[in-house]
């Protein structure tokens, strides 16, 4: 019964004109087979798991 009064429960639709998507990722070539991400990570594209600077592993 409590869910009927909660405006955050139910189906949501994204309205892009009223939303700001802030989790976009930009990738640039860092020379050779390396890629640099805009959040400070640089990885080697050699199909191995590589530790991230901020925790999770990146797979290239």
C-alpha cells in the first residue's frame, strides 16, 4: 500500500530535454595499442584484464 503514495515507485521514462547525462566516457588513442580515458586511466589493448586506478579492472 505504501508504494501507491511514493512518486519514485513505478515506471519511469527518460526525458532527454530535462536530463543531463553525466556518465559519458571519452577514449583517445595514446599511441601504439594504448587507449586513454578521460577519467585518468590508460590501458593497453592486448585482450587482458588490467587493474584500474580506482578499483575495478578494465578489459581491453
